[in-house]
């Protein structure tokens, strides 16, 4: 039985080097810390941060008795 020959796969394009913006990393870490201080889980805090949620609004919702899961749904 003859061996099938396949054309070689193209070489993957190397990813560009990561340029770290430490101020931005610190900002996001601070925001997540604020959400965690409001007793959101780590995952919830990350989701809120990524969505750009306003932590002051999150705080107002929690102070009014809103459940954290519901607050995440409202803010994201």
C-alpha cells in the first residue's frame, strides 16, 4: 500500500513579545481587591474587573441587600 504524502504544515507564526504595563496590572489588581473586599468570590471579582464594572455601584447594590450573583449579572 503506498504511503500518502501530505504537504508540510506551515510554520506557526510566533507570538509578539508581551509588553507588560505594570501600572495597568496594578490597577486591575486593585480593582479585584475592591470587589473581594465586598465579599465577591475570586471568579466574580475577575469577571467584574474584566467587564469594567463600577465597584462603587457594586458596593451600593450589596449595601441594599442585592445577592452577589445577582449583582454580577446586573453589572456585567
